[in-house]
């Protein structure tokens, strides 16, 4: 899944937060709603411009961000 075509950041849209391309729906909103127990169908009903592929892209983006984190262990 290539999330890059679905997720964009533009300083003029939502202060540069990552959003679904062509919308103002931020990735973090999608993640929060899924974490709160909403279903994909709930999200699609609440946001008609959203697609299942865009939701999967938001999840893939989140995974990529976490994967790219660098951990610096603190000395004991």
C-alpha cells in the first residue's frame, strides 16, 4: 500500500497536519476514532469523502511514522 498518494501535509491546510488528499480530514482524527471503537463503516458514514483505501493509508502512515522513530536508551 502506498500511503504517500493518500496522505499530504500542507502548511495552509490544518497547520500542516497530515490529512487525506483532497480533504481536510486529519490522519490523527481517523486513528482516534478507530481507537475509540468506531468502525470503518462509521467513519465512511460520518465522512462521505473518505474511502476504505484512505483509512488503510492512514493506518499505514501511522505504522511508517512509528517504525521510523529512533530510540535513544538512557544510561542506567
